[in-house]
């Protein structure tokens, strides 16, 4: 625990620092009042309470030194502070004690540290504690001093302060917390956008640099095929060169489509057919099954989604990853579950491989270093889904393999 760097402290550590200071101040105040000011107070009972508070404080530090403190743990600590303050006040004048307003401190701490429900409980406990201190005062003291109205007014002022702290400070603390979370999410989104932009620039540079040597190889091939039309090595060069040229052309088409933001509306069944045809063409040895109820088929033809040139490659990336995972254990089957929920299309691509390792469930959200790369394909796929209003989530199946959950919004034509 670093007592000098407040910014890096957790909530429980800040609470421990404040309590440490409070215990020292309490002890110094009690001793000064008794020995310096010569006022008659219950010295030994007060010292016992401070000793118990110190013991509780030390045990709490030992417990949470290696353990993460949640809301319930912080709630218990703040509630203990209310209890110790109440005991100290009851032994030193009760509601007449000049420091009785310190019961507001646990409420302030709870307002900036706890959710609304637990904050309300702390506030209620503090009000009850103050009320008990007021009601437990000797009746003759109230009448002799003619201070009953004054003490009731102090109680009302305390109640008003509790309400203000609970609602105003609590609301401001939650607002600040939500704003910090929004800023953190925006920062992560900006970082991912920069990574995608850098990846796109690198891909464009590589494509541009490959175009010239590929054209040169095509010219050499044309000359060789004229001079050696019967040589198998020369003939077999035709298809690889054609594939390279097609891939470069396809990349240019994708880049143009993304740059111009070209989108189209397709039916869900059309997307399923595209996936089936592409998998059959590219991975003929793979068995892909689409799991959906028969009564759902009319909805698959009627429901429409927004698509662009990158949607199918993004889904095929997930299919290819599933195939790679299957190959490690000798499986050849992929299952694609299809359904609808809350006006969204749900695709669940399940493989039967070894599943996801630790941290790999973050694939798609950020670059994750592993033996097979950095997860760039997943990052690009998720970026495509998010651009179309959807998202990607990876989880392990409870029995075997992993599932890639793809969510895409059902298209609604707002022009009608």
C-alpha cells in the first residue's frame, strides 16, 4: 500500500488512510480533553472503543492487503465506521457532542464509493444513530438547559445534510464515474481505430508493391508459354498467377467499396447461401451445418440485413478459424446456429476444437499476442460487424470447442 500516491490508491486503501488519521485524531482529542482541559469524560471506555477500532482497522488491512475489495466489503467497512463513531459519541455527550456531525463522513465516503442502494443503507444507519443519540439523552438535561429545540434543530440539520449528500454528492459521483468510463471506452475505440488504420495503410502499401512484380511475372509467363507450351512447370504457373491477380483485383474492389461506403440490403437466407457456397468452394472437405427450425425459414427469406463488401469475408474469417481449430483434433464439422432476438440476427459459429485459451476471448476487441499471431483477422471481422451496427463475442462451449457469436441488426426501412 502506497500512502503517498493517492491517485493510484484503491477505494479501500483511501478508506484505510482516512481511518488511520481519524484514529490518531480521536486518541489525541480524548487525551487532550481529559488531561489538558481537565474535563470529566469516560476516559477508559473511550480508550477501549478506540482500541477496538484500531484492532478492527489492523485486521482489515491484513485481510485486504492481498484481496480485492468489492462493494460489499467497502460497505462493511463504512458501516463499522458509523458504529465506532456512534459509540464514541454516546460516551462523550451524545447529541450534545460538538463532533456529532462527523457522522456525515461515512456518508460522504459511501456517496463516492458505493452504489445507490448501499449508500441509502449507510445514510439510514447514520440517521438512526444520530436519532438514538438524541433520544438517549437524559430528559432532565433537556429541560434544565432548555436546549431541546436546539438539539432537535441540530438533528433536523443533520437529516437535511444527509439528504443533500446522499442525493447530490451521490449523483455527482455516479455522473463522474460514468463519464470516466465513457472516456476510457472512447480511448480504447480510438486506439483500435488507429491500429486498423495502420493495418489498412500497410495492406495498401503491400498491395501496391506487389502489383508491379506480379505484372512483370505475368509478362514473363506469356513469353514462356509461347516458347515452352508443353512444359508442365510453365503451364502450372498459369493458375497461381491468375489467383494472385484475382486477389489483388478483389482487394482493390473492397478498398473502393469501403472508401465509398457502398452498402446493400440482403435477406438473411441470401447471406446463408453465400456462406454455404463460399465454404463449399474454399473448404470442400469441411461439413458445415446450418441449425435453425423449419418454421423459421420464412423469416430467413423475409428478414433483411445491411451488408457491404466486407461482411462475407468477415464471417469467413471466423469459419476459417473454426476450421483451423478443428484440424488440431481431426474434426471436420462446423455448426452455424441461426436465430433472431430483439430485432437482431444471431449467428453462432461453433467448432469442435480445443477451445479458447486464456485472454483469447478478447480477440476481436484488441490485438492479443499468441502462437498463431495477433488476432488481426478477428479484429478486422469485429470492425466490420461494428460498422454495420453489430458485434462479435467469443466464448468456449461448455462441452467442446468454441463459439463465435455474431450479432447483426435487422434492417428497417425508415423511408416508408
